[in-house]
C-alpha cells in the first residue's frame, strides 16, 4: 500500500510543471496614436495571458493594468504629427509623395532624439542590466533607432507595420516587391498601372529604398550610438534578428500582393466588442428619424485647420441633409455650425457606427477606419486630404456602386 502511495506522489511530482510567461519588450518609436492603437489589443492580450509586457512609446495607458509597464517617450516637441494643418497639404501633388521619405526622415530623427532623451527612457537604460527579455516587438515605419535594443538584450525581433509595407521593409523579410504590379504605398497607384505609371513606380520606389537604407539608416546609427552605446548601434546586425512581420492589411481590402510565410496580415485585429454609448450620444442617435452620419478626419488631422471655404462647403451640404451628424471636432465651438450637427472632441467611432441608427461614415480614410467600415458593411465617403497610403488605389479597388466614394 505504501509503495502505491509513494508511486502516486512521485507521479504527481514528475507530472507537475511550472508555467512561466515570457518577458516581452514592445517599442513604438513613431509619435502617431493610430500606429499604437491598432496593435494595442495585442499588447494588452499578452499581458492578460500572463506575459510581462514592457511598452516603450509616446502614448502610455491611461489606466494601468497587471503585467503591463509603460516607459513613456511622451514629449510635446514631437506631437506635431497629431496636429497637421489640412490647409498645408495638397493631395494632388506628386512632389509631396515623391519627397515623403524626407519628411519621414525628419519625423524619425525628431521623435528618436526627443524620445531617447526622455526621463523615463534614460532611467530604463540606466537599469537595463536588471531587465531580461525573451522577445522584442517593434513597429517598423519611419525609423530603426530603437532596434539596437535587440542586440543589447540579445532577443529576436517581431516587426509591426501599421500600414501597407513600406518600400524599405520588404527586403528584410525577403518579401517580393515587383514594381511592375506592386505599387509603392506612398504613391496613389493601383496594381493596374499604365506603362508610364510602372516606370514612375519603379524609379520612385528605388529612390525611396536607397534614401532610407543609406540616409535614414545613417541617422539612426548616429542616434543609437549616442544614446544606446556601441553595443546598440550595429543596426544592420539587429535587423537580421527580425524573423516575423505583422502587417495591418487584409487581402479582402487591400490590393493583392504576394507575402512570404513570415509576413502575416492581421488587418482588423483592433476591432473589439462594442460598448454602450454615453447617454447624450445614445439620445442624439435614437431621436434621429433619418439616421446618423459620422464625420471625422481621424487622429492625424485636425478639423479646425480646414480652410474656411472647404469647411463652409461641408457645413452647407450637411445642413441640407435630413440626417443628424456627429462631427469629431477638436474645439468647443464651430463658426456656422448647422443645427443638425453635434460636435465631439472625442467620439467612440466603433460604438457609434454599430448603433442601429447609423447611416454612413464621412472621413479621411485610414486603414483602421476602413477595416471597421468593411466589418460593419457601411458606406464610406472619403475626403482624400493627404493620400499618403494609396487611399485612391483602395477606393478604386473597392469602387463598387454603393460601397465607397471619394470627394475632393
């Protein structure tokens, strides 16, 4: 009998296992809120599953959660990206699209310098010997200056792309980039290009890749050496640690293109469960007999910077509609505000669009909003204000009657 008990105890001891979560470092170098929001559900889910998640970025959580630590890079000097003036942008300018990498270079240098100089990041680096990480996840958009952390902590890297793959990211994952039918995402081209458009696409894409790989990368190495030391400045070696890329696209919404197995589309990952609307919004929607239209320029552009003539044209159009309009507007008041328009500095877009009384969405089109509209099967009227990420091409691709339309 004793031998049976001992055998049972021994079996339990041998069978028992201890489960430990991973320690994951997540870095969002770009100071754009939408770039963080799209992947926030992933970082939160990892923490909820028991992994220890440390997030370096410009937008810390407003409410702390277990297993989740923020290292804030927040700095007012780099939030210019959240307040672009609509009046300064010409969506029809080819030169704007051709020279976009120079703007991204300036943006990357500014955000890297300010972020690495932040008090919390300096404290994090001073104590880096106390940290042990198993994995690093980082957005690869306009800069690689933080990528040296992978060498410092000796970890593999998972890349994130909040938009369609940038021209300079495909090479890292041996992903094909045939410029004959794969358009540069900084150009307003589709996959059905004319001969001259294919020439334009090939020349511009080659120049963009050259500029990033030599000019931008040189700046990144200088910044990394200054703040991360010699061990964190070999970015070419750190890039080789990249083994997986998660891309915020979906084959049903974006132009068709080939992906190798380690480039995975995760478009729509930010779409969660709807929540109850605030009472004032619920009443505004339920009392509308003809439905509601939601108007937004996204998080990147500010509505109050619209040129007066364009704002008045939109106001006049809205005033003639029987529907009520919820307009995401950053100021407390709006000159010439129509009676059927409600202003909101912030609005729960997904919850509004899921409400029974919604009608359509008018916005500057971004991938996050586009996924939501497709998910909810809503019509879209697009205002192509800057057209950086092939909004025109996507509209062309989705241009079935009643699905999408564009207004300039």
